[in-house]
C-alpha cells in the first residue's frame, strides 16, 4: 500500500516537468536553419551598407557578394552594380544593374531611379551576348574565365566589353564547342549555337593496326609537320537578328460559332534589352456549325511590340486582314462573302527551352472595330440568326530551332 502511494506521488511530481519540457522550442531544423540564414543575410547587408558608406568598397563588395550567395536580392545586386561601376568594372556593373532593374519592383523609388540612371549611363559602353549551349550542365568560359551565369543553365546572356571574345563550352565526355564573336560597343549579338559533340570511344587494341616505330623529332621532315593549329578560329556566321517560329493556332469569334484552326508563322526582332517587335501571320478555317450552318476562314497579320522579362513576354497588338463566311441551309438563301477586319488588343507569350527547340505558347485577344452579325438573308437580313462578339481571341503553339 505504501509502495503504491509512493509511485503515485512520484508520477504527480514528474508529469508537470515533462509537460513543461514538451512546451519548449518545437521548431524543425529546417525552420531554424532558414532563420539563421535570414539573420546572416541581414547581417551581411548591414555590413556592406556600412562599408560602402565609409568608402571601404572592397569590404562592401565582399559582404554584398556573400549575401547574394545566401539569397538573390535585387536591392543588393543594384548596390553591388553601383560599386562595380564606380570601380570601373563596366561589364560586371551592367550585369548587376540590369538584373536589379528587372527584378527590383520593391526597391524604393529613389534607389531604383539611381539604378536605372546608372544602367542607362553604362549600357552604351558594353555589348550583350546571348549564348545558348546544346547540353544542359555545360560550363561556358569566356576568354578563359568561367562565366557564373552558365552554371545550371544552357540559355543565358552576359555583358562584355567591345572587341573579339572566345566563347568555349565544356562538358565531360564531349568535345569543347568554341565560337568567336566580335562584340560591338553598345550592341547586342547572338553567339552561334555551341553544339557539344560526344567524344567517340577508343577503338580496341585488337582491331588496331600495328603502329610504326617512333621516329625522333629531328628526323621528321619539315614538310610533314602539321601546320594546322589545334583550335583554329574560323570566321563565325553573322548572328541572326530575328527568330522565326512556326506552329498551329486556334482563333475564336467573328467567323462562326465554332473555333477556327490553322497555321501561324511568327517572327521577333529585338529592339532593346527587354523590348522587341513581333509579327504573326495566321490562316485558319472553322468547320460548319450544325445549328447555324455557318463556316468561316480568315487570313491576317498581328503586329505588336513586346516587353520580355526572363521567359514571359507581354505584348500590345494590332490585327488586320480578311475573313470569309459562308452558309448553305435548306430553307435559307446561301451566301459566301469576304469582309475586312481590324482591331487592337494585348497578349502574353511564354517561351520554354525544350532540347534543340524553343517552345512558345501565345494567348492574345483583340477588340474588333466592327461587328459581324448574321441575318437570314445575309448580313442585311430582317432577322439576326447569329451575332459574333467583337473580341477575337487566339491561342498559338509554336516552335523554333535554337
């Protein structure tokens, strides 16, 4: 009996202590690690700001660079770009300022204006190179130095000083791919595709012919000495200034109650760092609708201007062309007529690298300036049997060789 009472008292004393122990910190290791990284990032940011204010630029660069290793922050990139510009590293400065300009939507307006002004001042002094490698995981070396932007990517851009540059792609098991490009001051060049070719496996010794005895180097006649350099610099083809895409399209409205399907050809010309001109040519046909016996076809152009951020583009569009509608019904007069159409609208484009291709998905809509109602006796019939919306929407899926 006394033994049972002693155990009961011991349990009553231990339970509150165990409960208090369970109520202690319960954060997971990942949560505490994220908190440590955030605190470290804030500490490095403050350290860089203090060093920059005191004029210790090398210390500020080191602190800001360590902070970017923890988290890619547009404000830190902008400050690092301003320091690089002050130190004369123009290409590195433009690279950081451009990324800060694109991603720094939450940067305070005064600091953002400073970043934009510095970028506009430095951009005419360098050239942008658009680089694409055939295989993901390759390292790209520019003039013998590893380009960090190539790590984990096979489609990227860099800013370099004007002049001739050697672009070399390396990947284990493949031959190096080399291109030489002349960078123009203030320009933008597309480096020809860096194609990595597999290294052929060595042939077996059994099938190899017997080798001739080696001759001393002095005994080799001068005429047999190879004069070809191991890495000849053949002239590169001129960079392509426009990108053609071809694919299928679906257009809805104005033609008939059913969507029209057809082909689309699209081209794009760069006009700046983020701005480009776009032109689509589309032809589509809609099958005959059973309820209205109406079918249609169109051919038209969609010119526009687009702004691009990474893989997404937003465009302002115009549209114009001709559409054809026809109807054959048992109890109504048949008709077949062509009409002009025109309108204005907007659209969005997503571009995704897919092996040797670039896949582009475009969605757009334009408001037509005219309506196209359909009456029983034609367009001027007494009773309207179908009236289309004045919004013409389109969905296109296209591809281009990278």
